[in-house]
């Protein structure tokens, strides 16, 4: 879903997880990179938020869940995510909490992983730098809802 506001476009993203069709996931990430490049070139503000299904770095995965080359942690996925961010976007939550190694937004629905905070950070708010500079707060609502994801809420000062 996309909302166009004066000077800003916000897009709610669900990136396919890639388990059934990894090439489709990569095509989606490529399309997001093109979109981000187009917005950067136009100077128009952009916010991409939602489930990107890629853990940006190893710090974004609990040590017990780190598995090199598993989908969601692969170098090629991470490189595309960095390319997207490289088009003038800021990972707002990580900017607010750069050293927080317990910042997760998804927990597998077994063995009480959510309660033990053994998860992955897959949900993000990526915002144009000018808007990211106006971030008041960004947090995960992990205690609400029935999803295996916690909603990420970013508040910006207009």
C-alpha cells in the first residue's frame, strides 16, 4: 500500500520471504532498489516500512538463530537491502538504537522464543535522510497482537 502526501510517499512493504520462490524475492528487492533510486533522483521524500524479510546484519539475528546462507541472512539479500538504503534512506530504528543487539521484530512461534526474545529484526522503517533527522522515537510493539511479528512504530516531528 502506498500513500502519497505533499513531498513524501509512504509505502507499506511485505517482501516475500523467499522460501518458496527465492528468485521472486530478489526481483522484488531489485524493484525496491529501483524505486528508491527514482525517489532519490527526484528529491522526493520516501518511507519504506514493513516486513522486509532480510536481517540487515548478524546483529539483527539472535546468536542462537544465526545460520550463514539461510534465506533472510544471505549475503546477496543483504547486499540488495544495503543498495536500497544507499539511495538516501536511513534505517530509522537502528539509527535510534545502534548498539542494541536485542532489537528483534520477528520470533518463530515455538519454544517461547518471543518471550525469551530470541528472534530476528526483519521489520524496518527506512526513511529519507531529511525525515529520519526528525525522528522522535522508534519502537517495537512486541506485546500486542497475534502475529509472529511486532509492529515497528516510528514517530517523526513535522
